[in-house]
C-alpha cells in the first residue's frame, strides 16, 4: 500500500497526539513529524498564514490542510488565498480530515496539517523536515 507522509501541527498536545495516532492507525500514512507551532518550523517566527505563503513559494506542490476550531468564511478565504488546499473544522468527523488527506496527498509527496493559533485566529504550519 502506498504511504503518504504527514506533518501534524497543533498547539494542543492532546489534539496533536490524537491526530498522529489517527494518521498512524490508517496504515497508508506516515507521520514524518509534529510541531506545536510555526516557531519550530520556519524562521523568523511568523503567523501561520505567512508560513503557509512561504512554504507554498518553496514547495508549491505540497498540500496544506487547516484543521481548525475557528472555522468561518473569513478564515477559510484567507487560508485559501495563502495557498491552503483544504480547511476542515474540528467540529466535523475526523473521517473528513482523513478523506481530504487521502485526496490531496499522493504517496510521493508530503502533506502538512495545521491548526489555528487561538491568539491570532490564523493557522500554524509545519515543522522543519526534509522534503
């Protein structure tokens, strides 16, 4: 079975652990890393939308999914403009997140899932990993 690499970012360690376990149990995903926030990823420190823009300039083919508790049309619009491939609400079934991840992540490329930073109501992405 092809394996898709996933990077999980969430400021809540319980949510982060749950997402890592969820993707690992699916069998066709490999969690290549996890991070609490963008500070662990892209320097200098920037908010999640800025990080997504930088990431998309460096690796435009890497899909980014925002897994957010702050789902509203404004955040979704801003995320899409930043290059986010999909926005999934944390109030939706996690099966929706897995389905979106399967649809976006080919086995030969990495996927980044991110969660919003509650202080800024934007998203945090990625951890420094080799792509």
